[in-house]
């Protein structure tokens, strides 16, 4: 049985690795982006000088031959699902018995004049990093459009090279479609404290060219012209499925898949950023362009392909990121606007660079979400509390167990308990953390 995987990102490569662990089937991975799988989330660290390009490869070059995974560098232009053949731009034909589509994401563009000029790119592909590097020498100013996680990464990259950055964010506050108001305001302050020119409620109108077809300025919808030599388009990503539209494959925003990651075409699966769940699990979105979900999908589809049909279950929502120097973690249900059925406890450090938020159900008192800025909590502990519908007061009594900041870091869980006591008029007392042994015992208790 010939298994072909289109895309060499984390979802496709995880599928290949686990198929090889479970079988001896021939495996071919096709990609036009790079010769080898690389860590996409670490692209920024190459530009910042913390890593070398070769450090982005999680596996040595000999790994693929040793594991009998055939790598093909090619661009697929058309797939004939009936004959099970892929046609590449150089005229080659690749046949398959089972196909895994792992085509990833592409940076969004919204038809701005000048969006295809030289020096205008997103930050997703290896070629995007190369473009940034090419235009950085002598760069006087960069403009970034869009206030999400990729935008803040790109701002940090330019800032690390002392290149002035203007940051255009359409919303009233940074990432306020995801972050609650207090956390969003914290990031606004933090961005500006780093000397980045943050422009809230500001939208891009057009990008102006110079005589060589390179960007020279942006114009905002208010009519302001901002000179720049590079424009980062970071207004989100969308599934990279343009070449699959108008085929027999059913698509919506992404490639539609069932709970087994199966498409409407026999023996064709989709995983990672390009996949859209027909019926997502409660608390999950149909398309989730997140590294860990791609990895989980890859492992799940490998089991199904190799004969052990397995339902994809990503579990409880979590995510983590970094806003310049502030680490961010979220577990469970924490929305920008608090739902009517939830209450919240929020504590913020006087420095304005740390915060802890716990959301819980108003009626039952069950914990529903954790939102953390500049404080680290154990994934396993938070997930267990959420999975077991733990009462908020039980969580608060043992909250120190979740903290896994390094030794000698100041811990603030008792201050959050004090906030709860002020809000409720109660006198809840937090128990002392029982050490790592106690955490292990807790995690092993049903």
C-alpha cells in the first residue's frame, strides 16, 4: 500500500513517523517549501540570531533514509482523486493508495493595493523568513499589519535588530478578540514600553511602490502615509487549499473531515491547519491552526491508516505564546467577553506584567478556565481540574500545586485567593503546596 503525504509540516511528518512505527508500507512525503521538515514555530529565532537554520531541523538528514521515508521536493498542481494520481508542476505523476493532505496555512490577504509588492510578506513559510532577511539590511522602518500572535513575533524580530516598527491594529486593543480586557491592556502597555509604535484602531488602506516595485510606504484609512521598507501582513492565516477548490473534494474554509479525519473521498485524509472538522468537539473550533493539534492529528490518522480506526479527540482547549517578555497560557474556556453564566477572579501584579484569571460557572461553581500572564501553571494539573469539573474553592485551596515557576520565583496564588475572599466575603485559606511528590500523587488519583 503506497501512502503519500502532501506537506512536510508537523502534522504530515508526525503522520509519517507513526505510520512507519506501525507498518512497513512505502511512505512518500511531498513538499515544495523545503527539503526537510523544520520547526516552523522557531523561525523567529533564526532571524534573531539565537539559532542557526540547521538547528530548526528536529531530525538529522540521515533519519529519513534510515526510516524509509521518501522525501520529494515538488509542487502539486492537481489531484485526480478518481485515478489516485497527483500531478506536479514539472509534469511528474505521483500515485497513491492512501493520501494524507497536510498542506498547512497561508497568510491572509484582503485585496489591498500593493499587497504583492516586493518586501510585503506574512510570516509562515521558510520563504517568508528569507524575504525578511533579504530586505532587512539598511531597513529604516517596518510596518506590521494585524495584531495577532504572528504580528507580535514579527515585531519582536525587527525590534531585536533595532529596526523601528509601526504596528497597525484594527481593534481597540491588542488581540481583544481573544484576550479579556485587562490582559489585552497589559499587552498594549508592554508593546509600547519596548518602543514599538502601536497604532490601535488603525487600518491599512494601501501599500505604495517605489520605482523598482518595492514597497516604500503604507497609507492608513485615515490618510496618513507612513514611510517603510518592509510590510508584514499578519492578519491571520487560512487553510492552504486553493488548488483543491472546484474538485471532487468537499471543502469549506478548510478540507472537511469527519471524526476519523477522513474526507469525502475514499482513502483521502486531511490533518493540521488545512483540516476543518465537520462536527468539532465541545469547546473546540472547526479549524485550529495550532502546533499541538497538528501533531495530535498526525498521530491519530496514522493509527487509522494502519488499521486501528481512531477518533480524533484534542481534549480540553489550551494554548501558549509569548508577547515579547510576557509568557501566556490558557486552559479551558476563557473568552474576550465573559459569558453570562460565568464568573471570574482576576489578580494583576503591581508591575503590570503578571496576572492570573480563573473563570468558573456561576451556578455550579465548577472551574471553567485559567488565563495566565507571566506565570506558569502545570498543564496536567489544570487539565485534571477542568476534566473533573472541580469546584472553584477546591481549586483555590490547592492552587499552589499548579504553579511550576522556577525555584525562588515569587508565587502569587495566595493573592488570588484574597481577591476571591473580597469578592465573596468568605475566608478561604489556601493549603500549602505538597511538593512534586504531592503533585504526582494528585495526578495519579482518579
